[in-house]
C-alpha cells in the first residue's frame, strides 16, 4: 500500500515535469496506475508452486487483484479456475506476512489499518 502511494506520486510528478504534453505518456501513466492498483503480491506461482521470477513473470487479474504467475501456461490454468488459485496466492501472501510479523510488527499494523480502510 505504501509502495502504491509512492508510485502514484512519482507518476504525477512525472506528468507535471513533462508538462502533460504527451498524450501517449499520460496514457502510459494511467495504465501503470491501473496495473499497480491491486497487486496481490504473491511471490510463489499458485498453479505450480514455482518461485516467481520478477524479470519473467506474467500476471492475471481476478476480482480486482493482480496475481503473479511464473509463465503463460500457468496463467491459462489460473484463468480456468481463478477462485481456487487466487485463494492459494492469498494464503501464500498471508503466510509470508505472518512469518515477517515478528520483525515488522509495527509496519504490519500500519498496513493492516490501511487494508481496513480500503
Ligand atoms: Zn507456475
């Protein structure tokens, strides 16, 4: 959530610095905001359990969240049964957050509060 806010601010700053003269640039910024809006944040492919390679990942959207997948084949499988795989990805993220909670308790509480607002 913090990451999203920073990204939006950066895009707005970019548009201001560019004087908003390029329609293509503006369109690209809008696309980036849309893609960043609801990142599920999973680091493991929910279809095959492979670690997601940030440089080679594909994404699929389900119920307003963008899930990370390791390859196009897994994306196809994801889209055949998105509810199941989205739940697996959400569970992975929840488990990851739980494991980090001990060292990042304060940060996690802030993020939880932001999640509640949304
Ligand atoms: Zn996969």
